[in-house]
C-alpha cells in the first residue's frame, strides 16, 4: 500500500497549480456573470452562472482555507473579495435579519410556555407575546444593521463594472502566481521599494 495522506494531496495540488487554476476559474465565472447580466439579467444563462458562481466561490474559500498554498496576503484579499462577491450575489435581496428574528421570536415564545413557579405569569397570554415580540424586535434591529452593512458591500462588489474588474484581477493574480511572481499587490510593492 502506498503512503496516502492529506499532505500528499496538498503537494499534488500545489505542484500542478490547481489552487491558481481555481482562482482563474473564479475570475472567468465573474466575467461571464457580467456579460450574461448585461445581456439578460432574467435569463437562464445568467441564473445558471450565478449558481455556478456560488459553488465556485465556496470552493475557492475551501481551497484557500484547507490547502496550504503559501499565498501572501494580497492573494488572500482578492480571494476573499471574489468569493464573497460570488457567494452573496443571489442572496443580496433576501432579508435574513427578518427571517432570523422571526425564528428567534418563535423559539422564545415556545420557551416561555414552559416556565413554571413564580414567573409562570410569563408563560401565558399577553406577557408571553410581548416578551417574544420584544426579543425579536431587538434582535431584528441588531441583525438588520449587520445585514445592511453586508448588503452594502454585496451591492458594491456585485456592481457589474466592479465585478468585471474583480474577475480580471483574479485571472491576472492566478497568472502571476503560476509564473512565480506572487501576488500582484506584493509584486507592485517590491517594485516600488
């Protein structure tokens, strides 16, 4: 039997530039999404590319985290930006704060139903409804604020001109890594120093 380990897989992937190829693929998908969006943002091709983008973005995150690529900070930044842009694209208009708050509100309402003893007044009627609603409202304010911040970045990064630039940058970054120059940002910094 041969000696098989995760490190052998990582070495194989790194020697064959698979992480860099995935980065280039993410760039190609981002550019393809831009062209499909500009052609028909309600069409099947656009929706399919967005789905492929979610999968590719998630795989890129997994690749960057699970495989010791030796990438520098500049590459990790573009990987993070591109992956976030692709993963969040179909979810930009979903109100996760409301969904999460309603779920917590229902759980609080259910949990209050089991209170006994001196606080049993909270287990029935209006007090139970008011407490559950108050918890849900407070949570909604907090999560809504966070969602709005994430949504702002999602909308900015998914504006088609910026998404196109991100795609081109991913491809250029992958080419620089394969050629052995490292990250574009790191390369520029060393040239300026």
